[in-house]
C-alpha cells in the first residue's frame, strides 16, 4: 500500500493504549476501516485485522487471519510484517493450546537470515517450548538471545545457554 495508508495504520496503533478495555471493538473498527481500503485479498488487511483481534485479547479470532495473511503472501509484500505474523501467530497458537504448532512455525526462523526480530522469535519460541514442558530448551534460547546484549559475560552466558541443551560428556 502507499505511505499515507501505512502512516494512518501506524497512527492508529500509536493510539491503541488510549482505548479502554471496553472500547476494544471501537479500536478493531478503526483497523477494519483501514483494512477495507485495501484491494480484496490483500495480505496486509488480514494481518492488521489479526493484530487488532490479538491485541484485544482474542487469539482465537487472530489465528485464522494470521494464517490467511501468510497464505496470501504477506512475507512477499513485507518481509518484516511476515516475520511479525509468524511470531504473533505462534504466540496466539500457544494461547489457544496449540504450542506444538507454534514451535513448528518458529523453529525454521532460527536459521533464517538475521534481522531485528531475532530476539522476539527466540522469546516466543521459548514460551511455546515451555508450554510443552521443554523448559531447558526455552531457557537456552532466551539466554542465547540475551547474551549479546549484556555489558559483560557474553561468552559465558552463551556457553551456559548451549550447555542447557547439549548432552553431557
């Protein structure tokens, strides 16, 4: 879409916290109106609607919309939004009791080219793993993501992260 539309979507999301919980439907209506401006079948519309349902506490309503956005080529339209959709879909899947599917969706992202969503991928994947009782793997991912951000102890924290999931000698 054009920059004006993107700016209006950004402005709508910037005002999200101004909506009281009981005004969630009003916020979704704003996003629906923006999505309605897009051509039929636009993955961006499905994505923004999914985000609105998700952000207002309805993971169950968001899941099919995230899937639709990805199936319609969201990652081709916007690699960044495609990455966000995978993270958010995985989180929503976890919220509705389908954490295994979230793990399957995010695990390949660990081998994708690095970008600013890397830590979010690892954090969400860690939550999905924890929901499946695989806490050591999840903790390993989170510590590995944290290590580069520390002012000291980067090497030791990265080593500890690996040791959580490597078999003992």
